[in-house]
C-alpha cells in the first residue's frame, strides 16, 4: 500500500502537477450484503480509475454498517482498514448524489461519497495541508453476480497535496 505516493495505475487520480494523493473508497451497504458483492464493486470502481487495492489507503463507511460481516470480510480480503464515521458527520458533507434511501436507512443522505471524502481529509470545503479532497468517482451501484438488486455503493475520493513528491 502506498497511500501518500502517486497511484501506480496512472488512471483518473493522476494529473499534471499533482502531488501525492490519499485515495479512499467510501462504501455504503444494505444489511446482509455479501463480501463478494462489495469486493467486486470496490475492485470495479478502482479498475475504472486504473487503480488497485494497493493504491488505496482505506475503505470508509457509516458507523451503522461498520460491523456488517460482508463489509468486514471484503476489507480483510482487500487488505484495507475500514474506517467508520457517525451519520451526523457524513450528513454534513456536501455530495453530488444524496439519497433518500440512505437518509432513511442509516440517517445520512450519503454514505459512499461522504465517507470517501471524509476519509480523504475533508469534504466540507476544508483544506488539509494545502490540498482539497475531491470525488474522483461518484457513487456507483454494485452488480451482484447472480443478479438481483444492488446492495452496495462505492465512491472514490482523493486529496492532492501540492508541492510534495511521491
């Protein structure tokens, strides 16, 4: 894992003049989600950005889902820590795709996007060491292998730290 260096994949997270990036994947789930559904989704979001789990510092979610067995198993399989945030903290983060379903289920209009932004160092317009967290990949729905309804969402965020070499 190289959380402060530039992504190895050279995908969407890179840019001219960008310094090191802290990449995080926010994950929202329904109760009872399968680990394979979460892993497939996370890997798909990362692959679309030209990244792998090795480019990411952590997965992040809402506290209400932090003990979800499928999510914990997916984090272990990816070799990533799982960070959890209180629903009130997530609700303060401005996101492009709020959800009434999420608001009703866990008390915040965003889990995946808000958790990704918070784990990357902000999301409320704050700056960390001169960098600002940005959403690289918006909320994406899972596609369960056997069909059926999506039970997970994921979003990718990063913070660029200008002037630091990876």
